[in-house]
């Protein structure tokens, strides 16, 4: 089973896009401290937060979860259309 390391991607994405933990926390409706727990790997990320972050950073959930190293969303297959 693959080790949970996606929290490193959360930090990389945030820093690469010049956001603070406080700003991303506000996006998710949580405190800076609450968001820091996700980046530190203390909490598992929820599906809702994962989708919000992928949309915010214009990447795929697979990229955040380290299922792919392709940051673009162009190669993401749409499995469900709502």
C-alpha cells in the first residue's frame, strides 16, 4: 500500500502559487491551524476539500494524491458528468 504523502503536494501547490495557509484555510472554510494539520499529514483530506483544492489549483485530484505526476487536467478522464 502506498504511503500517505499527498500532504507534501498540498504544501508544494500552496507555496508554488504564493498562498498562505490562512488563505487556503479560508477557501476551505477552516482555520489556518486546521489547514496546517492537512499539510502536516495529521488529518486525512476529505473528498470535498480535495475537489475544492484541485479546482482552485487547476489540477487533478490524482495529482494531489500522487497517483500521477502530471499536474495538468488535460489528461484527466471525466468519469461522471453532472
